[in-house]
């Protein structure tokens, strides 16, 4: 297993500077944004797909710093009810796939997306309960008329261009937000669909990441290393659903933290153990969204925390004492 970073946290810095910094920290892989919410600061498929010279320069930069690309990220909502917004996210996804093919990258990280409640909707509608019965009608429309048909076609497009893994970040607000919904869409579409396991979004829902890992098994295609701190005082008063701004940390039910500041070393060792038990041996990709720390401090602490926890050697074929 190798250490990676989602690079958009340094979107205001040249890619060469970012790679140099990551190399100095001992980071081995990079997950790079190329559209959607992560943006295109370091990787713009519209440019790289049209200019072989710039594409070769892009490849050479990673070789020069000894850092490989583990995944391309284009988190978006390609099933947004606003057709123009949906088309922009869909275009980013397809360009991401085409670029991944040229770079020899087999994994795309994104969101499942969330439609509206009908063809006339203007905004996404995330359903979280079965009653009143209107909500089940919405879910039927979203899944059977929009989500599944879209991803059947999009998955076929990805497979045709040698992308083998589409890793959905299970994120509340989208149709795939937990292991059950991830496997539901995978079963309806194709094994090319799997999970980007980001424990930060699972923890505040009351999901134990180790249990989620066992539940998902070989459907785990990518892993984000990000933590969440649940505020017991605020949660005990108002529960975990919270629409207050992320910067209002002291009043929120939970906040994103760098690894080790929401849960300790024992939690993260168990997390890595369970990933190995289900056969995952790709990357832990640090996603920094800790609002209490600067980017530099949060990233450095995450790297230093995770380095001794990762298992570098392949799983042994036999037990050492056997």
C-alpha cells in the first residue's frame, strides 16, 4: 500500500512545486483533479488531449519527481436536473476517461450524482426517509429512470477506453452515500463501479469504517485518508444532520479533521488491517479538508501519522512461524 495525496489542496501552486513538496514528504503517488469540483488547476484534459507535446511534458514531470498517478478525480453531478450543469459534469467525466486512457491510469474517482424529483426539477433532491410515500416515488424515478441508465452508458464508455475502476465517493447529498447504495448501483450496472472509501463521510452517519470495508470487500477501488471529529455536545442536542457552514466549527455536530485528530492510531491501524483482509493494496490518498489547520500543517501531520501505519510489503504467502 502506498501513500498518495489529492493534489487540489495546492491548486494555487505550480504542479512542479507541488510534486517537489510531495516528494520531500515521502509521498509516492498522486490523485490529481481534472474536472468537476476538484477543478483543473494541475490537469486540464481540454489542453492535454489536444496537444501531444504538452501531454508528454505532463508525463515527464511526474517521472522527474518519481511520483506516479494513482487516479484521476472529476467529482461531479452528471445527473443534475439542470441540463447545462449535468452536461458540463458529464463532459468533464468523459474527458477524464479519455485522458486516463492516454496516461495508463485505470481509476476514476467521482460521485454518483443526484437527480431532482422529476424531469421538471431545478435542483437535486436527496431522499433520506421512506415516508410520506412521495419520497419512494422520487427514489424510483431517480434510480430507474435517471441514475442507472446514465451509469450504464457511462460505464460502457469507460470500459471501451480501458478504465477499469470508477470509484464513487460515498457522499451524503448523492444517491450513493453508503456501502449499501454503492453496491446497489454496482449490481444494477457493472462491476466497473465500486467505492472510493472515504471514512470521514461514513463516520458521522454512524457507520463504522471497518464494518463498511468488510461489507464492500473487493468493490473498494480507492481510499481517501480523511478523518471526522464528532462533537458529542452538539450531536447530543441536535443529532448529526447539520447544515451550518463548515467554518462554524464550535456549533457543528461534526467537522472534518486531518487523520489522527478525529480518531487515534488504534482506529487507523484497524482501518488498514481490514483493507488488507479484503485484499485492497493500492493507496491511501490524503484529502485535506481540516478547517482548524493550515494546509501545510494538516498535510504534514497526516503524512507523518500514516507512514508508520501503512503496510509496505506484500501480504506474506505463509506465516513467518509456519
